[in-house]
C-alpha cells in the first residue's frame, strides 16, 4: 500500500446564482394583492370586525378594527413605537410578564385552541439535516425539505415550537432599533395540510393568533392591524399576513403554497403549509413598555455585564430615543442621516449628543446579543471558522472582542469574566430550554479565538494597507472584499482606516450571500416508474449469492449509451452511499458471467453497471432471472473501514470534546478517512490517544446492532446526534448502535461486533481548512499490510546500520545530530565562499562577473547575497551565479535587462521562471535599511549553460 496517496480535497458543492427572497417577493406581491380573496383570509377578518384599507403612508393593503386607523401599523408609518413607556394589553394594566412567561402564555393559548397544537422541543440551530443552509433561520427550516414535500411526517401536526434561530443580515441594526438580534427565539406555528388530511389553514390560523393576542395578552383589537404581504425563503413561498401592535410587528403568518427555483419561477405545492413566526423577544417588550427589548431578554446577563463595565440602563437620552429607534432600520430608512436629524428634533437633543449617549449602551447590547448567539451555535455543534456559516460566528465574536477593547471593557472583564458571561446567558435561557449540558471544550474554543484575533492584527493591517493604498476612500466593495477575502473584522477596518462602516454593510453582506445557492443535484436517470429495489444486504450482510429478476436495462449516458446498466427487483450489492464505496461482483445473465464494476442508487432503484455491454436489445432481458455474487473480500474491507469510522468518531468525541461532529467521510478498499469539526490541528499525543481509544473499543468486543426504527421515536431516544451524515427522507431510520459507544442513523455495511474490525492504525491527520480536521486510517487486513511495511522498514534500517532494534532510536538520533552538525558546517563554509567570491568582484577590475556554481538549489544565494547589495551599488558592480538548475544575479543598479536574458536563453519545452526585485531590506543592528534602484533576480529551471555563457560574454561579463 502506498501510504503517500491521500485524498486531501474537501468535497465542494456546486453553486448557482439565484434570485433573493426579497426579489421574488417584489415580483409576486402586486399579483397577490390584486385579488385578495384568492390569497388572503378575508372572511375571518370580516368576522372579527376588520375591514380592508390602504395605508396613507406606504400604500400597503391592511386590515383594521377601527376606521380611525389610517396607517398600516408598521413603525415607519406610525412614526414611532407607541407602546414604550406605557405598555400594552395586560402590561398597561400593571401585569407585566417575563421572557419565559411570554412563551408559557403562548403555549397555553395554542395548545387549548379549537384545533389544539402540540408543543415540541426546539431543534438544534445547526441544520445538519439540510445541504442548502448552515443554520436554522426560521422555525420552518426544521421541517424543510422533507416534511414540506411529504416524504417525512412532522413530529406533530399541528405543532408549536420555541425555535432558536440565527440571522446575520440585521447586524447593522442590533443594539439600535430595540428589536433586532443575530440570535432569537421564533415562536412557530407549523401546520401541514395533506391532500387527504386537512388540519387547518388561513382562516383558523388568523383566528388562533387573534385569540392569543386579545385573550391571553389582553390587547385591544383597535391596536391590532393585519398587513397583506408575500413571504419567500428556504425554497418555498406564499401569501403572508403580518400583524402589528402599537408600531411593532408581532408575527407573520405565512401560508406556504408554492415551491420556487433559483430563477424565480415557482410551482404549486401538493401540501399546503402554515408557517407562523413570532419573535418571542418582542412580546415582553410590547407588554411591559420598556425602552428596549434587550433588557427584558438578557436580564441576568445584562445585570452581570453592566455591573462590571459600569454602563447603566437608566439613560435619560435612551428613554426618549427608544420610541424613535424603530426608524433607524437600515433596510428601510432611505436616508439614515436625515432620520437622525428627525429624531433629534422630536426628542430635543443634538444628533452628536444622542449618538454619544446611546453608544455605550448600544455596544453593550451588541456584546450581549452576539455572545448569546455564539453560545447556542457552538453548543449546538458548529465552530468559528473562515468558511461557510462558521465565518459568521467568527465575525460576530471578533466584533465583540473589538467592542470590548474599544470601550476599555476588556481590561475590566478579562478572559475569566468573559467566559462567565456565557454562563449568565445559560441562566436566562434555562428558563425556556432547561439546563445546558456540560460542554467541556467551549472555554478552549473561545480562548483560542481570542488568541487568533489578537495575533492577526499585524497581518491584517498589512493586507488592509494594500487596499487603502489602492483606494484611500473605501467603497462598499472594498469593505466587503476586506471582510470576505481576508477575514478582516469591520471594526478593525474602521479603526485602521479612520472611516465609519457603511450603514448597511451587514445587510449587503447577507444580500450577496443570498444570491448564491447550492446547485440542485443532476439526475441522469429517471427511475420513478420502477419499483424500489429490495436491499438484501440489510437482511444478511454475510450472504454472498442471490437470485433476482431484471426489471429494466438502461443505456449508460456516461459510456456512449452502452446497454450495461441493470436494475433488479432485489440485490445484495451495496451501492455507493454515505461515503462508502460500492460493492463489486458478478451477475450471471443468460449463462454469461459479467463483472459488476460499479453500483449506484438513483431514487429507490439500485443500478448495477456492468464492465461489458449486453449484446441484445434491453427489452429482451426484462423478466429474466439472474444470479448475483458479491466480491466478499472487497465487501469485508469496506465493512471494516465503515465500522471503524463509527469507532474513530466516537473516540474523537471522547478525547477532544462534544464539539466534534462528522463533516464528511470516505471508505475505500485502500483506506478510510473521517473529517471532523475541530478548532485546532491534532497533536501527536491526541492522535495516539484517539488510536488507543479506538483499539480499546475494538478489543472490548462491543455488540453492534442494526435495526429500523420510527424516526420520531429514534430522535426522542437518541437525539439529533443520530444525524452525522444528514437526514434522509422517510419516516423510518436504520439505526446503527455500538453498545455504550456510538449511535447513528446509517445505511452502510457494518460488522456485528467491534472485534471483527481488527486493529485500526491512524496513518495521518491534517487540518483541511479552518475548523475541519481529517483523520486517515486503515482497519483489519489493511492494518496488517501497514504493520508489515513498518516492520520491514525497521528490519531494513537495523541491517543497513548494523545495530539491534532496541538501539535503533538512540543510534539514528545520533546520526541525525551529526547530519545537522555537518550541514551547519557546510552552510558556514558556503557563506565564506560566497563572501570571497563577492570580495573578488568588488576588488577586481571588471564591472560584471559570471561565476560557475555547483549548488543544486539557490537557497544559499537568496540568504547570503542581500547583505552585499549596498557594496555592489557603491562600486557599480554586478554578478551572476550560474548552476545547472538556476541563475541568480545581483547588481548595484537596475540597468541589466533580466527579461532580455530570459528571452535569449529560453528553450521550447523547458520553461524558466523569472523573479526579480529592485529593492532589498538590509539589517543594520536592530534597524532595517532599504536599498533601492538595484536589481536582484533568479531564473529557476533547467539551464543551458552554454547559451548563458555565450550571451553574457557578449555583454562583457568576465568568467570566474
């Protein structure tokens, strides 16, 4: 086995350009509003005494309970939040509520509705069951795509859920508008109406939400407005109804009727879905009438942080500013500066005074919001990184570090106090979600992120200086380029450039990300009309022979339409899936034994791809009985590698911590690899600990059970850690359970006991990209091959060095020490030789000198010649070193034409690479002196020394 051949690539998902949800909404809204009776629940509005009107400010169509209401209720049209300082509903009567009580009241109202909903626990915010998004941004994300398509039943129907969600398009507004968050709890109502099972839809949904508002929260109907709108997201769209109270949007009832595509086209969904989203953070704020929602939400964490940094809530400017903060939404405000002037006029403070007074409290709220989001996302299984969704987490965490430093708060809180802030968030969230499980690696992740942020200043400043040199006044594209290409935090850009970030910076970043989506999978063969292939390997993975009937023969579109794809009614062949290579073997068709070189699954059908083409027309084979035989040697190797992958993963989690999730895996007959989420390169000690843990599991002969379970029951029993490879459609899961070690939903082939895996050897580990580490390993007979190779190598070395095995390490260590000593001596001698050669040039009578070199590489010249450039400049001299594989030159001026030299000696099929520079930096004690208007160059590649010598002689070079 060649141990050097490793697959070091990360599988990349193809992407395509897409219309944003905002663009799709703009396209469809006029059509929906032209015929409201077809798209909106007009009857129930009329039932409760509401009438349709058009807003005098924004022209939106809305429903009102009183004719005195001339605006739609949106804060922009109202001009301010009208509930601040007085409260609403029960709060205006002196009965305030807490964050957790707001959820309890909602739960009580909806579970007792005319069609009662079932309350379920939240899903993880890391959306591992989807391949098109990284995080849950709305409650419906938990049920897309499979519940929406009907391939999977929801956990309850109808249901409600307090789902933690994250969005990064509103970062500009956080801490300012009073209502925006990067991480928030969306109270969701989800209902799935199937063609043969109606639950409830638009009319009932409005009724149940209205009942909650007026009965549970005791809000006056005259304060409520319903606005007609369109919603799009996650691939689905439909008419929606937003409802507002006293200037704030409370919720949005989405009636999902269509599926849309990247180009903006759409089609009807067979399943009609309700997706109601309500921002829980807004409910206690609305009822209690406090100046901002953040104080109600971050109660414990706010008290902790404000006491340490000395920023208090009792800010008179903020109390007056709070009602008007709604106008500063960068997504809606046409002119932010004019809006600030309007607010200034309304509350009687100068703009500069308002900004100065609210900035510390705004920064405090940003820190609280971002740290809570970081806490939930990391503990749910994601890591900060430079790529994917993890880049958003790193970005907001670095924004927190920058704000703490800018305000002088880091010196007050320190790392210990900062880590404690996350525990304070846990206290607030525990009232909704219960106690947080121990997460031993969390502190290490945060500490490492701070260290990385602290050390990247110099490198990022260099990159930013290059951008500023090109564009002293940074445009929006310059900001985005610095953030997305170089990972530079916006606050750091502002600090170095002295320029304020664009007001809509984060909105623009999110908008550009929304325009790229993962490309849909290309399906080469239509198998929907073919019955599902019965998978016999699930019944007995040790069976090697079977009989089956041919259902279809397909032409192979990837092999010039050869008739070599066979579909059977049942099969022992395992198709490629879950990163595991397919089985190989033979099919005997019409007495001819044909080799099966590939097996793939398309839809529910297994495609057996033959090495040779079938001679007759496809239809002549349909209905024939064939005999199949599996290559069991290959099957067993793959089975061992797949089972070993589960064990390696379990060992990684035990050694490294609960942040470890599978990010990909591959099992071949050569070796296997596992990609895990981890925040640092593995040390040799960690590699050894993981390998030891793996083999302890193996020799303990733990039972491996494989069984099909109801999906809801499996999730209830084992949680979402089942899904290391994503969620598959269907209401049944195949669960692979290694006793007391690992439980996963997995369709691969596995041993019956860990002892069957044999020994596992970790060959190599490497950091693939930020936050992803890959482990390469072998199991079973492949481990024996590796051990034999290692033993052979040791025997060869002991024989070659004439030393016993026991002294191999000691003696080879001495050899390497001697080698290092002689290398240092050689380098010293080489430096002295170069010094003598340069001295000859400087003291000699010739302007240019060509020196023959026996060196195999130019390293010595790169490191030594720079120091002599000032003397070459002073004397007006130049020299070139000529070797078989390179040329290296240094001149005291820049008159020599290195490009002309390259043109003269370049030969076809033997390219030379030229690198040159006209300045060098020379160390003078602790200072660096820059020498300019000189020339140093290198030409790398196979050199025709005769051509070089002849050309340089013509330029009066003296040969040395």
